C-alpha cells in the first residue's frame, strides 16, 4: 500500500474551497465568489463555469453554517403573513420563494395571527436565527414592529400592507383607485343605494379601500345616491355571513353591496341565499382580491384583481436589492388592480337598460 492510498472502504475527505481553488488554478477568494449566488456576477462566466466544473468533480459542497458564522447572516429570508389559511397569501408566498431562490436563499414563513405581540416575537426569533432580510405582510399602521426591525438592523420590505413609515420600503396595491372603480361599476349599472362592508381600520388596506369608497361618493355620477359603510369585526367568510344576515334582518335597502375582500363577499352571498335573496336580481355583490374559485361560485363573483404574485415578486426583488445595498433610498411601489366583472353584479332592480339592439328592458 502506497503512502497516499486509502484502505478499502475508507471515507474520502470532504473537499474544501481550497481544494476547488487549487484544482481550478485560481485564488481561494475567486473560487468562493464563483460559488456564491450573490457574488458570482463579479467574475467572468467562463471562469465561473470552470470553477463550478472542478467543484462538481470534487464533490464540493458549500458550508453554509461556517459562512453564516463569518458573515452573521444565513442564506434565509423571513416572510411573515397575518393568516396562513387565507388563500390571498398563497401566491405571495410562492412568488417570494421563487424570487429569493434565484439568489440562493431559502424562505421561512411564519403566521402572526393578526397579533401585534406575536409579530414582534417572530421578528425577534427570526433575527436570532440570522435571517438576511424580512418580507412582512402583517404590519398595521404605525406598527411598533417596524421600529424593532430597524433597531435589529434587518433589511425589511412591507408587502400588501404599508405601515406608512418613511424609513421602510413597501410594495402594495392602489386600493383606493381599485375600490373607486368598483363603485363606479355599480353606479353605471343604475344602483342608487350602495353599502360598503369594511373591517376595522387598523391596516392601510382597510383605510385605503374605504378612502376609495368615499372618493366615489363625491363623483358627479354619485349625486343623489345613498351610501352606507358597515364595519365588520374580521376578514373571513363567517363574519361576512354574520354581517349580511344582520343587515338583512335590520331592513337592508341597498341594491349593491361591496365587501372589503372576497372572503367577506362569499359569506355575504351565503347569507343572501339562506334568506332567499337573489343575487344579482335583488342585490348585486362584489369583493376584492380575485381569489381562486371565485369564478366557480353561483353566481360567479365580481371582484378586484390584486395581483398576489406580482406583490410577492416585487417585494422579494426589492428585498434582494436592500440586502446588497442596505443604504439605498426607501421605495414605495404601487401596483394597479383591475376589476374582474362577473355575474354577481347586474342592473339595479327596475332600471331600464339597452339590450344592444336599440330596445330597452326593465330588470325587476
């Protein structure tokens, strides 16, 4: 047996970055950058391919734990949402995961349960796990958790909900413009008595959508119309069912009801069916978010498409930029929603509409 030979069955020593650098004929720092997703762009593609080939031949695997101990960062991103069971967040989560994976990061997802205390606890725990950055969909207005993120020095981007803090970047939908468009839609259908169902105004989404409703009330086409705002206690189907049952029992006069989100709208629809109220013949109904399967309801739900995947991708992309340059200016990204018109909204009862052939018909 020669001096360098190994006994049969002996374990091959784990290849190191030094071995890769030696095999590729480059400096250790060059090999390290070539095999780091966030730094490989600094080296020519030809050299990167050469180093990757040597690493593969040697069976080299990056020691992410050692790297994190040196840099005080792991290759992980924290994503915090207020309710994992809400289908609104599924496309946001998927898009964040896909975007950060391109830079070699893994996403840890946590649920804050709409609890300010739980949100702060999650931020602290994720900080102790050395996450490289956070995407947060749970911020309320003027949320103290923002201050905590800044104190801990974690690059953070707010998504969907804007805490309205000048020190933190955000990616949101233009909720006010979107809801105004939905109100204009039912006004154009001849509705003169319109109710908007809003949750508590703790988050920017609730305040902005209500602002859009109020803006529509001031339009010339809204002159002489009656508008009402009803406050729900939560965001879910059960609360939509409860609030609609209560409105119907209290003598609801509105012929159009706009809900803050699709889940509330689904609950409203269930209560209407239970009470024998026809949609849209007696009451038109709409939601916000364009969740999966809203087109399969009976009737299919008119709603506002709020582009969950775009929200996730843009927020993750912005976070990657912050991680690379945490001193870059704060950005406010506002995406444009669009109405998706389906059969849950129709002409107001008794309104005469043109059928396209010059004739009119009364909808009763």
